[in-house]
């Protein structure tokens, strides 16, 4: 009889009973969004509010009670209020004893308090199992169904069972929980949503500084020089021509910097004869942001391509071409076809096109959705082997572009080299150093070092004890 009655209960009601009741302290934006999502996923939701009679904005199907009444009805309580209002938790010490208290709060700035909000809550109710979670998910993400938003939920806490319970709730809501360890890392978890592109700062600073310096350098040798020496107004070149020199130069330098970090690391390991010595802090930070450096370099390469494609529609270019044709007609002359110049033109464009193709391939491979479906060897082949090939092609593209301009006097205005010459310094240095590192004798040594071999292993020195016995 019971079995038949059980089968008669609707599936959604059985699911709700299996999942049980969840309590949420706080009826603000996040609390309402979290409760609405839980109701959709089959949970029963009860809100704890300081003014339950005035809380009429909660999702349909949820109850609103006082904090004490709501906490008594659930073993899992979500704390969706600001830290300034935690004081009432002291009055609920007995009610919250042994229950899971999930702190979802964030602060207004990094390291705003000496301890994390979760640790502060744990001090107020020492009998509760406090878990930090859901602070990296926004109310908008919950309301939109987590289809087009970040799904990662960082979870940390002292009790493993409590964390597993919260992680199971996150999975039911369609989110991806990540166990970050004990409550000691709660401060780091709380700071995460407040950070503004932490891994992108160094690449953005470097690229911005390079772009500004190279832009000013080009203005000096292309605009100011022409005005001082010939009285020519070339300020129109500031809009398209000069940026189209700046973008490829910055892109090439950034791409070279991506691989220069690994080259320097290899030389340090060769010098020390071991991989067990820490790199300098500046090199550690440099190597950690290589992916971002490469993506910024790709963005500048895209800008170079776009600016190059608009060259034919520029007024200056159309004027120059029309004037050239009219001059030939007036003089009744034609320029003969120059095979060497044709080779030079195609030889300059071909490596640029191929280099940009591999550039895009590197960028696509660095995307998590792509890198997750390739193994480590495939990823390393693309990012290392094809990366150096991209650097070679882009460097060759610049070298052929320069051609005889490297030694042609008029291009050295005020004894300053053309801007593209500056762009070749770091890439050529990286390629020369890499050429040395791939020599069989050198490469073999690096491989042995990275497999654990040490040139001067630290061997314990024996010493004599008072009784004459040898000890280590």
C-alpha cells in the first residue's frame, strides 16, 4: 500500500522531500536569486529575516520566518547578508550548533578586515560548521540559469562532510564546485571576485608602455623631423600610418617576451646545474603571465591586419596613386616591371600571412575549451614548437620589410634607426639564444636537469660523535 502511495506522489514533490529544506538568511538580491534557483531545482526554501512580515519579494513557493524559526527547520543555512549584520548570529548559537552555515558574502575592497568573513562567522558560532562558498557567483548568473555566466564555485571549510554537502548543492544548481581546502583560504576566496584582471595587469602595463614609447618615437622621426627639416605637415599620419607601425612592433616584441622568459629560465638551470633552485620572483611572475602576454600580442596583430586592410581606401593613398598615374600620362612614360621588387613584395607578405595564421592557432589553443581536449604533449607542441615557428615567420616578415632600409641613410633621421629596427632586437636575441639551446650537447644537458639530474648534488658530510662513531 505504501509503495503504491509513494508511486502516486508527483516526481517534483518526491525530489523536494529527498533534497530537504534549505534556509537562507537574507532576502536581498542574491538571497532571492539563490532561493529562486533552488526552488527550480526541487529544494524547499525557507527565508530567515529580521522583518518577516515585510519581506514580500521572495520567490513564490518560499516561506519567510524569523531567523530562529527558519534555522530550526533546516540543517543547511546560507548566510546571504553583509558582515556588518552578523551580530545576531550570537543569539542563535544553540540553534546553529552542529549545522552547516554557508557564508556567501563579499566585501567592498581587498583585505578589508583582519580575518575573512567566514572565519568571523565561525568565531561567532563556534558550534556550526562554517563553509565559504557561492561568493564567486552573481545574482544575475543564478537568475539567467548559469547558461552564459561563470559556473565555478570555490568551496572551503574545516569539515569534509559539510563541504561535500555544499558541493552537492552546487552541482544540483548546475554549477561547478572546486574544493579549495580549509577555512584558512577563505580570505583568498573572498578576494577573488574583487580582483580586476590580476593576471592581465603586467601584460597590459608592458604593452601600453611599449605602444606609447614607440608611438612617440615614430612621431619624432616621421612628423617632427619632416616639419623641422622640410616644413612639411605630416600630422595626418598620426591616425593610421603611425599606429600601423606601432601595432606590429608591439605585437612582435610581446611575442618575443613570451619565449624570452623560458629561454632565461633554461640558462639559469644550466648555470646552476639543477632544477631545484627557485627562479627569481620577477621571472616567476613573468612566466605565469606568458599566456596573457601572448593573447595581448595577438590582439595587436589583429589591429595591424585591420589597419593594413583599410590602406587602399585612405585619401592619402588614393591621391598618391592617382597623382602617380596622371604624372606618367603627362610624361608619356611607364615604369617597367621589376621582378626583384615583386619577389620582395611577395616574400614580405607570405611570412606575414603564415605568421598571423599560426598566431591565431596559438590563441585558439590557449582557450580552456580547446586546451582541455588536447593532451600535454600536443599542447606543448603547439605552444612551443609552433610558437617559435610563429616568432620566426613574424621576424622574417619584418626583416624582408626592412630590406635595404637597414643601411639606407635617409631612413636614419637625426641618426635614429627606423622603428622596425627596434622591433627586431628582442626577437632576434630570443631566436639566437634558442638556437644555442637546441644544440645537441646543450639540449641533452637541459633535458637531464629537468629530469632531476644535478651537477653538484648536496651530499651529507659525515661527522664524528663523541663516542667515535660516524654520523651523517
